[in-house]
C-alpha cells in the first residue's frame, strides 16, 4: 500500500516518537544494579524473589483493566503516566532503601508496564491505519523492539561510570530523569480515535448522531467489546494465544542467560560480552520484521523450529561459542514475537484494540510466571544447559499447531 506524500511526515513523526519513547523507557541505569542494591540493603535471596513475584502479579492484575482504560479514555495519557509511575518507584528505591520501599517500587513499576502494554500497540496501529500505512506496522514495531534493546544496552554501558561518580543516588537520579524524558516524549504521540460501535448496537428511538455508537465507549463497554471479540472470533482468539505461546518461554529464558554464560566456564568479566551477543541477535531480529512478513504459515513454523533447535544446541554445547547459536536463536524469537503481534493487530476489527492486546499480554505474563516456577525446579535437577534445551520443546508443538492451520 502506498502512503500519500502528504502523510509521510506524519508517519515519520509517529515513528520518531515511538523509537524515542521505546529507547528512553529501557534506558534505566538501575537495571544492571538493582539486585545489588537489594542485596546490599540486607535482603535475602528469598526476599528478592518475593519482590519479583510482586512485580509480576502487579502486571497481571492490572494488564486488562489498563487496556480497557486505554480504549475508554486515552492511550496517549496512559503512555505518559507509565514512565511517571516507574520514576516514582525508582526514586523510592534510592531515597528509602528498604524492603517496603522496594515492594512499593516494584508495584509502581509493574503498574507502569501494564499501562504501556496494549495501549502502545493499539495507538500505533490505529494511527497507521488512519494514515493508510497499516502495512508499515511490522517495520515500526520491529524497530521499536530494537530501540528497547539498545536502551537496555545503553543502561549497561552507562551504569558503571555513573555509579562510580555518585553511587546509587546518582544512578537512581539518572533513571528518574530518563523516565521523565520518556513521559515528555509520549506527550508528542498523535491520537485520533474513530467513533466506536456500541456493543449492543443502536437502540430503538435513537436519532442519527445520538446513538451510543457515536461516542467513545465507557470502561465497561470497552471491556465487553474486547472480551466479546476474543470470544466470538476464532482467528482473534488464536492470535492472542499465539502471542503468549511465542513470547513467554524465550522471554523467561532471557533472564537466565547470565547463569548459562557462567556455566560455560567464562570468567565474570566475560559474561557481559556473551550477553552482548544475545542482545545483538535480538536487535537483528527486530530489524528483520519487514522481511519476516513474507513468511507463510509453514515458514513461520520453521522459524520457531530453527529458534528452538539453535537454543538447545547452543546451551548443550556448554562453551562460549554456543552463544553464537543462542544469538541466532534469539534473533529468530524476537522476529517471531514481532510477527505474532502483527498478526494479532491485523485480526482485531473492533474498537477495543488495547483491551484485546492487553488480554494477550496477560496471557503472556501468566505463562511466564508458570515458566519461572517450572524452570527453577528443572534447572535445580538437571542444570541450566539441559533446562534450556527442555524449555524450548513446547515450540515444536506451537509449530505443529501452525502447520495444522488452526492458528
């Protein structure tokens, strides 16, 4: 689809705002250091794990309500609020370092993530559709994921020097500053909302311009519309499940790549270099999204099989060279995740786009929480390399599901 020349500047502005927002959201200098902050404050491993659970639960509980709110009120407003909540949490961590402050901070951070999830994808797709450029969604979202990875890499590069200059207070202040910048950038997002159809259609006696479909739906209407679309449309329901199935496992494994690197015998100073390979793979996967759109069902299934096989082989090699395979695998997983989101957005027909997207996010979060529990037991019994290999086996079932045409 060609984009009218007059609309090209609008598309570029949307893209620039999106990339800047994504980069700043993940340019949080506390990322590489917050576990050390918790441990230095005297928290045990069990207490730190409980904080992670609070973080996950906050996201799960608020995921769908925030998506409904985005559809009912303003997606741009939620994108502005999300980094402000995170900033409040980070400020608490460095100003009042204690378990209660860490817990509240994680609740705020989880709430901010929930506000952003669903609202961002819905706003971008709706704006591109309005501009006649919906076919550019994969390119923009792929580059957005790359911007997020680059932000995380930047935080890893800058955290050490900033910490050396001013300790946790300086790192926390820098993290708050980037969150405030992200909120300012979010205010530049365009937002044009088409009139939404009422869930039950126009009522008898409504005059033109007076029916419920002429106004934005309320909170309950948005929830009803989103749930109704997932329940009634098998293709949307399958797309929601695909997002969770593709995203959750490799997203969970990403948290354990540092342990896998240590198991190769690499010294601690070399572990970040191996992780940099993985981040480079994720960056490449996001940039390959426009090419990935050409994949058929069979090609997409093959992509998942390749990613699973490369992950298992790289982990079982038990050698630093295995991280080259892992980088290729995570590139494929990143690409598959972007394509799953593209498929979902293309299938949503109603106005409750953020609600439906948040349902996919909640399904992903629930799957990740279950994965964390299962991986901990498995890795404790057989070690990280074997656990990585076993963990990716479900992708073979997802590939089979795709080949049956039911997705």
